[in-house]
C-alpha cells in the first residue's frame, strides 16, 4: 500500500509540474500565477504527505510486531535496543504534518500577498 501511494505521489508530482508550467504560461496576471502555483503545490504535496504518513504508520506496525515477537520469546535485550527506534515513525508522522502545515500557511501568505499587491496596484 505504501509503495503504491509513493508511486501515486510521484505521478502527481509530474502532473503538478505540468500544471504549473501550463498555468504560468496561460496566466495573464499575478493572482492567476499564484493560483496556478498553489494548485500545483497542493496536487504534488497532499499525496506525498499522505504517502509519507502511511509509510511511517506501516513502519511503526512492523516495528511493533517485531517488538511483540521478541517480548513473547523472552528475549529482553533487543527490547531495550528497539525502544528508542520505536518513536522514529511517530516523529516521521509529526514531521510530515508540520511540513504540510508549513506549506498550507505559506500558500495562504502567498495568496494574501498577491491579493494585497493587486489591490494596491488598483486591479
């Protein structure tokens, strides 16, 4: 599932690049350019962040299964070694959410900036 989502993410990145090129070529004003960039960013970013979150969750499940298997077998030494690594997938998900939030906030500021410039120019 995670590999499929990463493949979809790669395909959507190509679609986003094409939309950005054609959107910038067809635009006649700065707000249209900003809209094309924002849409391209959303088309590329959202599938990527979903794929990364699913991938991190899948990795977390694998590590949890390995941890449970070692605990049931009575082998306590690897449990301590894995406990620090167990938080890594959670950090990946948190990082992906932070990046997505940053991209959304950045897109909002870009759109607001373009709208302010357009209004100041009298358009």
